């Protein structure tokens, strides 16, 4: 593909290594030719770099497979996922899981990305239902104004929740942003 077709979220190969496009901007200086300024993150090690491409440069797209898999359990080597169609199991190492590890729950469906059969990324669902383990007590009258307080969830993650949330309640959370969405009824 041509460099001017690069968009955020695309995967490309540079020097045989896979990168994900974080930002892509076409710039045309007052003098000279237009170029594409691209911010990339290595899929393998997470390092970031910025590159300038000419609008006519050719870029190779990375052949990354993406499929929905069910989380089964964790082992010292990593988390075990299973393809619900082929029943094939895949171990995803902790370094690939990153911030997603505490959010994994048995039976959860997640999108697993692989490159040449090796897991390189994991996308969690948009929202996760989880219980609040610990939350500060609400002060009388505090619920009138919109205020928030820290709460520890059953997976050990601390997030900000509205002041009316109490320990033991179930809430819906966006795991990517660690953000409260709503109370589960």
C-alpha cells in the first residue's frame, strides 16, 4: 500500500518487524513536497518511533490474524485461551497481556491477535461487570454534589467511582480506561 493510505490502528512491517500506527498526518510544507509523518509502536517490544514517508513510498501491511477466544485459566507461563470453534488452546505470556491481566475472568471472550501463530496482543470487551471489594463510606449530604471516591475492585484494581457506590455492589467498568460506567441492577 502507499504511505498516504496509512491510518490509525493499521499494522505494518518495517525492516521485517511489525508496527501499529498510532498517528498518521499528511504535512505539506510551504516549500517542497508533501510527506506523511507517522508515529508507530512496535508490536513486539512496545517501543515507539516516528518516521517520515514520501507520499509515493510503498509500505507493507503486516498479516496479523485476529480472532475471538475464551479465557480459561492462568498458569505461571501465562493465560490460557481457547478458540470456541476449533477448540485450539493458546498460551499468552504475561508480558503480552500487560494491563489486561487483572481484568481476565473465567469464560470471558477476548480478541486475540497473532502474527505467524505467536500471540502479540489482546483486546478486552468494552465493559466488564465486577464487584466492589472496598469503598470509602459516604458522608451525609455528599451525594448531592457530583463527587467521586476511590474504590478497590475484586481484582485489586483501584478506580474512581461515584460517591453512592458501596462495598459489595456490582458495577460495570471500562477496563481499557479503568473508568466507571454504571451500577449493575
